[in-house]
């Protein structure tokens, strides 16, 4: 039997695909780092908007400075 992927698992996978650390993602999204840690640990429900925002960051080219 395979383990069902949790929202925390999915968020970790998205962060990895986007090349973002938890801290970097929190900064990009304008949320507290502790909140991001809670999402990634599975200690808090991940709002749909967080998934959408991280997917957008993953699919966007890096900013040129």
C-alpha cells in the first residue's frame, strides 16, 4: 500500500521544484517564516492560495537585476 501524499508533502515538492528554501518562499510570499515551517511540517493546513503562489514562482523565470 502506498502512502497518500499530504499537503505538506506536496508543498515540500513544489518548493524543491521552484528551487526555494522555506525561508526564501516565505519572503517571496510575504508570510512569516514560522507559518511556512508549520505548513511544511504538516502542523497547519496549507491554504490553496499558497499552492497557487508557489506554483507561479516555480513557473516564472527568475527576476533579472
